[in-house]
């Protein structure tokens, strides 16, 4: 288990309500994450859906303006329904989109028989401020201690390096406005690849919701300076678009120097497998 400052973190209660998907008369599909997706889950492909981006299971937004919900919530945090027929049912956060102000939550299939758009959902936000005590070259953001512990990260003490299983290694050039995304931490990014030939060229055709991926050569502001060749670890959070050139959405959770972070390919590296949810729920 990695040595962290978990004991110093503050756990906070937040809440929201289910969001509504956007649909206009000029659009042929719902636009952006939102609402409740009954047949889309963590573990499903991010390609081939007739939608302009979609998030799995339930998407929520804050019921109050200027809420810190998408800023304080972390992947792996617990959610609980507070009202309605589904009251008491628990879920897990699988993605966050600051651009849309939304949080994506996985619930058991049985939830859709009882949940409504008016139901209030509580989040136990825990993880912002988390850091690795022994790795100052690595910065964390938007990841819960529980998920971090279950990601099967291998620690090479002799090399002072973390080996992280990922399903794909992606060039920073594949990111939308990658040259402008210089913070590298807890970002809501999109891949540019939607063309089938491009997808196959970069071996992304099997990319799934929940996959852990590595972004290499990522321009990142680190210790007050812009570093050009950092490594970021991210989670795939929503699908590609059928309406534009934007590919699937990813959320960065970890950034560090190439000396400290060494991603290696492993096809089973998925949030759903680590947290027993989505298509991997047993």
C-alpha cells in the first residue's frame, strides 16, 4: 500500500440531483452527458453510440448555484440516494466533468425501477488534497484513497518509481487543445480521434468506459514551471461524439515525471474491475 496523507484529509457531504440531457431540434442525438443511461455502463465501448457524448448510468448536477460538487467529488467516492422510492441505495462515482458541471455515478440495475429525476443524491467527498508522501514528483487530483489503493500500482523501491497498469498509452497531441491544457491535473479532456482509421492506428479501438490510460509527453505546470514531457494517468469517463470530431472524454487523476511514473500495458486496467461496478459488477 502506498504511503499517503489520507489521515489529514477532510471528508465532506455534498448533494445533487439527476441532470437532464440536452436535445435540440437541430440535433440528431442528445448532446453531452446528462440524465440516466439505462444501457450504458462502465466497461462498455466508448465508440459506436448514436449520441454526442454520453456518460454511463446516472449523471447529477448540484441543486445549488456555485456548488463545489464537481470540484470536491473524487472518483471512487460513495453516493447515496436520500429521497424517493430508491432511498438508501448506494453507488460509486465513476467520472466528473467540470465543463458540464456533472458527476457520473454507477448504481445497481435495480435502481431504474425506483429512481426519479427529483431524487436527491448525497456524495461523501473524500480525496482532494491527497498526496503520495514518498513521491514529491507525483501530484494527485480527483481520486479517492480507496480507488488509489485498488489500482494495482507496483512500487519499485530501488528505482523509486511507480509502475501503473494502463490499457493504452496516448500521445498528448491526441488531446483537444493539448498545448493549452498545461495544468495536467484533474482535467476534463477529450481525445481527437473519431475516425476509424485513426482509432486503429493508435490501437484505441478497444477503449472502454472506465479504462485507465496514460498520457505521455504531457505539457504540465509542475513546481511553478512548464514541463514538456510529463506523464499523466487518466480515466475514460464518457463516450465519443457521433456529431463532431471529438473523441471520448478522459479525466486526469495523477501527473508526474517520467522517472517517477512508468505506465505499462494491461488490458484489465479498468475502474469497474477495481471497484466491482458497471459491466464488472458481481
